[in-house]
């Protein structure tokens, strides 16, 4: 079972109405209200959520890798076109990542920390490599 199929079965009628309202409207305090709602739902239904979490492996991606995807694959960032790139537009940026291709299973990260130490993970996040890129003069 997945969370999106479990959640409607768990939430009360009033909770469903609140969630629908939070998703329909925008404003300065909506994000705070969403955070509080999600926190309260997770606290209330933690035992049910825990079963789903235990069935699904957790994957991680560093912020640096996400920024790299943003820089190299702008089409995976809805709402930002090449015309807006570098203009300092003030917006929330969402980068679509592939769980299979872009993230690392938590078990692999945990194993690296256990065998090689946290410094290995820090070096992996900060890895650099040389690349040839097009830099047309004309």
C-alpha cells in the first residue's frame, strides 16, 4: 500500500476538507498551516505511516546534486525557462529528480558511513570533476 492510497482512508471528513482548502488557496500563512496540518496528521496516524515507511526504502540526494540537475537539465525544473535563468527571479524552485537515476538508497549511504566514516560521504557530496562544455564565441 502507498501513502496516497492510505491517507484518504485514514483522514476524517473534516481533515479531508482542511487538506482540500490548504491545496486550493495561497497566501502568506498557507505554508505554515500546511506544515502544522501535516505534522498533526503524521502524529495522529504515525503507526499506520510507519508500516508504509518500513515497506519502502528511503532514498537520499544532496542539495548540491539537485542544484547540478537544475543547472544541467533546466527542463526538469518546471516554471523556469532559459529566458528567466540568471535574472534573480524570486520564486520557489522545484527540481524533478529520478529516484532510480538521481538518488542513492539510504542503505548504501549507511553502509559507506559504517565502513568508511562520515568523511567519505562529505567527500562524495563535495566531489568535483573536469568537464568539457560548449562555450561558443559566435
